[in-house]
């Protein structure tokens, strides 16, 4: 089964994102208004509680939930609509602290920190920067780096900041960034709303060669019972 828009986003907002799918700038503006809403944290808690009370929806989510290689749980509350997706990202306090590769996306997105804090870095190409290997990545296929197209580019930092709880932000698909949780005894979590696909891949930049490696390891979905335990633990931590 596939999660539907009506199960997560308010129907009117979902319809607006659908209408604006061909206008990425306006769609991103609508997403920003949504993540800026002061009531969003309470809405997120209510939504998760409703999912825990809906076995079918929980099963749909569990089938697509996994421990992301960048160190957080990726829980797609809605992951099939052509104009948008909704994800809960949770960094658990006991998880190892990983350094993400610098990257951008195939879509623009908005995010709000529901708990904890994130270290946030953005980059731009600059002759004054440090050298990185640029791996273009295409969606689908083997999820492998396209080693035949690897080049070396120089990137310089633009922003190096800590985003506190309740901070919200939006990025278009070209923004190069990476994040890391600020470790405490509480989970760090974000609600992410992803706009419509605008291209068939993204860009990844690494300090060390990744020739021959896959961009993403195999995803092992959480069984519904395990996901429910993690969601309840998350709600208890808030």
C-alpha cells in the first residue's frame, strides 16, 4: 500500500503543492510558510500519534523507513506523492557521529528542527577553496557513483552555524551543504518537506576517493513493531 497525501499533510496544503509543482520557486515559498508555522511541532506530534494508531499507515511507513548512512533514522511519513514528500529524521544520542559528504539534492526542501540542534555548513565553488572530488549521482540504477565523470573542484565554506530547536530553513536544489547533530542525551530531529523532483540526480563532494563504491548501501526497512517502538521512544523524549 502507498501512503496518501490526506493521511499526513492537510488536504488543502497538499493540493497547493500539487498545483505549484511546475513552479519550483513558488512551491518552495509555500513550503517555507508551512515550516514557519509556530504550531508545526504540535502538528508533528499529533501526526505521529495518529500514525501509531493506524496499523495500515504504520506498515506503509515501516516498509520505507531505515537507518540512513548519514547517521539518522529516515522515516517517510509520506513518500509517494509526485509533488511532495514528508520525512521525519531522527539522530539518536547513542548513534555514532558521522560526517556527511557535501551534497545537494534533486529537489528543493524546507525543514524545521523539532528537537535538539544541528551544526550546519554550506559551500560554494571557489578558486580559494579546498579540493574535493565531485561525484555526479543519478537516481535509480545501482545507486553507485558515476566514476567515469569524476572531477576535482575547489569548494569554500559559506556558512558554519548551529541551528537551535525550532529553527526552520528552506534550500533550493543547488545549495551545497552538510549537517551533523549536536550530541546530547536527547534525540535531534527534523521534519522535512521535500518539493517536486526537478532533475534526475544530485552532486556529491568528498575529501577522499570513493571510486567503485556505492553512494548508498542497501536499505533494510524497519519491521512495523520496531518502528512503532522507535516512534514511541521519540515522542517520550520530547
